[in-house]
């Protein structure tokens, strides 16, 4: 499965998943686009053809990108997006 095919097939659902975290459509689209950009940066590292459950694999990658976009503000004790 190519990145383009994967993008076309899964992008809308991944955006909905990201929206459930961010509650903002633009932020959701941005984070999913950022995840796909990373896939394009290292095409040999991410081998989608060998992945049995592409949806689960993509959601895991998306969760990682979302987690990286947040930092814990220790002074206030809550997550803050940067």
C-alpha cells in the first residue's frame, strides 16, 4: 500500500480521531498532516505493506505525534499544547 493510497483511505477517519483529542478541526487536520509528512520523510522505515492492521498502526503513530505536541506544565499540573 502506498502512502498516497493510505492517505486517501484513512485521512478522514484519522482527522476525526484527532478532533476527538483537540476539539478543533484545523488542529486535527494539522496533526494528521504532520504524521503523514513524517511517513514521507522516512519511506523505507515505515513499511505499510507488511503491516497487518494499517488502521491500528496509523492510530498508534498519530497518538505518538499528538503526545509530542503536548508538554506537561508542571507548575500548573495540566497538559499544555505548544
